[in-house]
C-alpha cells in the first residue's frame, strides 16, 4: 500500500499542475481569474466546494492521526494541501504514516 500512496502523491502533483499551468499560461493568468473560474459553472462550483470541505476534514483528521502516530510537522501537509492540492497531500500523508507504522515495534 505504501508504494501506491507514494505513486498517487506524485500523480496528485503532476496531473493538477498540468491544468494549473495551462491557466497561468493563458490570456488572463491572474489569481483572481483562477478563483473566478473555480466557481464559473454550477458543476465547477460543486467540485470546488466539495474539495474545500474535504480539505478541512483532512486537516482535522490528519492532525489527530499525526499526534497518534508521533508524526512531526503536521502543518506541512496543510501547506502542501494549499500549495499543490489534496490529491498530493492526502496520499503523501498516508505514505508517511504507513512508513512510520512499519518502523514501530
């Protein structure tokens, strides 16, 4: 499972950034245009809202899991979630948690 989580973390970085790069290389690469497009249609707004709520749930859950497993720098996963996305932060957190569990007696 550990390697699958790591592979998903890599894919969760690369795939979204393909689309982000397309936006920021477009005619209006501003952050304001980016945010506006996140809510441009009802389906986009639904996916964006879903992702925002799920991200907050991940922050709460991962905080408890990090404490339980003795994982330091929990805040780094929140920053990764904000900078890259949940598609990278969640599988990377799971990878590190599994690796930590494997090293415990």
